[in-house]
C-alpha cells in the first residue's frame, strides 16, 4: 500500500533520518576512539579524523546491505509504515541519544532506533505490527554482542600475553602503539558498516511506503547509501567527547596492548554481526571487549560498578525510546 505524503514532508523526514545518522556518529564516536585516545597512541583530533575516514570507507567493504534489510523489513510490518510512524521512531531515537550524550552515558543508538520503531508501530497498530523473528534476533544480541566482545577481547589479551611473555614492557608498548592504529581503524570500519545501514533501512522503508522505491529491489537508491555513510562520518568527525572518558578510563585502565585487544575483539564481533544482518550496538560491543581485556589481567582491574551502571542504560534504551516514539507519533498526527 502506497501512502499519500507530500514531497516536503518526505524531504523533512529524510533530513530527520540523516540528522539521527549524524548524531549516531557523534554519539558513538567515543566507541571507536576512546581506547586509542586514552592509551595516548593518538591525539583526539587525529583519532576522530581517522575514525570518520574509516566510517565512510566501510561503504566499499560492506556491499551486502543485510543490516539495512533487517531494519527496513524485519523489525515491524512494512504495511504499517507511514510518515507518522517514521517521525515517531526518529524522534524517540534522537531524544534518547541526546539524553544519554548529555549525561555521558554510553548507550546504543541502534537499539534506540529499534525501540523508536517498536513504540511508533505499536502506537498505531498494536503489537501485531511487530515482526517477532527480527526483533528477537536484535534483542538477543543486546546480550550476545557484549559477551562476544568480552570473549574475543579476553582471548586476544591472553594470546598476546602468551606470545610476548618474554618481551620487555617497553618493547611491547612500542609494538602495540603501532598495531593499535590498525585495530582502531578496523573497529571504525565495523562501526560504519553496521550503524550507517540502520539509517539506510529507515529511509528505504519510507521511500517504499511513499512509492518512490520498489519493495522488490535488492538495493536502495545509491544516493541513500552515500548520504547515510557521509552523515555518520561527519557525526564521528565532530565526536562525542563526554563519553570518551567513561569508555576509555572509568571501566578499566588501558595500555596500548589492552586497547589493541579490545578493539580487535570488538571489530571481529561487528564484522560477524554485519555479515549475519544483525543490527548490534557498537557501544555494547566495545564495552564488553574492554571488560574482557581488564578481567583477563585480573578481575579487580574492572570497575564493576561503572560497568553495571552502563548495563542499566542498555536495559532502559528500548523501552524509553519506544515510549517517547509513541508520544511523538501522537504529536505527529497533529502537526504534520
């Protein structure tokens, strides 16, 4: 079913989606750069520029838009999509991003968007509008992604410790100051590949609902792909400095070798999730990897109270953004 929507409202919603994409990069920049900045390997400005570059380079690596397809077609019933649902979903996600950024809480832009879609769709058509399979997969990875990050991060730390057991600390530090450049680039690549596709999925479903794109098409229009990768890259370029300290130092103290292991473990998780078409949280992933690195050294190296506070933010992300989205859906009916 094609909805009736003016070109002006369509343009406004696409701009709002790109604003969310920009804020996604802004909010989640800390995930990609916190470790490399806190270990002193790169200055903040240099780290941000590198992360933004690799966010965009991901467009040439992740050709199959599996995550976009999950968000666009596998989260809520495409037949309930209209301008009000999209408006509500984006407003719910943007509100939660702003709230958590202001208070320096590392939360998931991805799950804020999923929560926004759920809240707006339920406000319109009830729970029958939800696609259970896609949602369960996404919800499951709220737990699975940080666990995988934890496992890969701790394995990397143990493996590196075994390989370099006879090396001096100075030599290890020298090597991993260089290697951390590669691991940070890989994590930024995974960040761009997974997160930009979520906004692609939103705009794609809107264009299909409005009759400007064909549901049978395997790919969205090229301009949608380029604009979304560009928006998230610029968001990263401006950075989310309030969250860097929490991610880089408050959870556990990191050295270059620990930063390398955390970023590599997180990057592996993101690459696997994107290949499977699962929208995951880069925040959850890198937090799990950092905790894994810290606990591989000794359990007391992790500040479990800080990690616990972050987990509470994860739990509230989907319900909070869903509630705001439902309210925004109602408001949208009166202003659009």
